[in-house]
C-alpha cells in the first residue's frame, strides 16, 4: 500500500475512532470493540497505531484539537466583530453536537477513575477554548480579570445544556442555551 493510501486509511480510522471514543470514552473502548467497529484485525490496528489504544486516543484528541482550532478558537480570534465571532463559535458547537444530540468527546474521554493518556491533551484543548473565548469577551467589554471565569461559565452552560438535552432526550435545552448566550452577547 502506498504512503498516501496508508495516510488516508489512518485518517479514516481516526474518524471512526473519534466516534467510538466520543460515545464510549477512553475507558469504555476496548481493542476488541475497535476491531469490530473498523473491521480490522488487531494486528492491522497495531500496524497503524503501534502504541495501541493510547496512540489511537491521542490521534483522536489531535483531530479534535485541529477541529477546534479551525472552527472554534481560530474564529474566536479571527476577523469580524467579537459578537459575530462568538456567534460563529456557538454555530460550530451546534453543528459539532448535532443540535444537542451528539455527546462531547472531551466529557466522554474524561469519564473514569482518574487521568488517562490523553488527559493533558484534553486539558490543553479546554485551556485553548477558555483563552480564545476569554480574549473575545475582553473585546466585548468584559474586564480582563473576569474574562476567564466568564468564559468558563459560558462553556459550562454549553456543556451542561448538552448533558440535559441528551439525558432528557430533548434538544431544546441545548438550543435554548446557545440562543441565550448569543442574545446576551448582543
């Protein structure tokens, strides 16, 4: 197989792994489950990910961080009014979580009895989000000393509403939270 094909296959595998880890978390996904979901033998999986499940999870977190950079943190720091950038972030969240019906990878991956091999990468993703959102809030007039706590409150509202929507089977909680945050932003 050519290098290009192998890279494409690894990208496709990472996309499948993303969904598995998103739904089941790090602790809830076994190599056997990954093999069944991908249709690849364990040896084929280890060929693409010699570091095993940990390397697979790291690839998933890298994919998530790349998506966040392109759709969340980058736009929050990009061109346009800070209100428009905040609304773009909310739109990306709506898309990423399918209007409140899809689970959050970060939340799923952090469930379990302590840290796992990707905890640091997930913390970095959250800190990047907090920093970018906080900077946007400063541009909107939030005092710098209050920006990070305000950003944390907004992220908490988004994540909390996602949990409510999924737990109750009612996406209106997620939609309402996004709409409220957008309205409050002006």
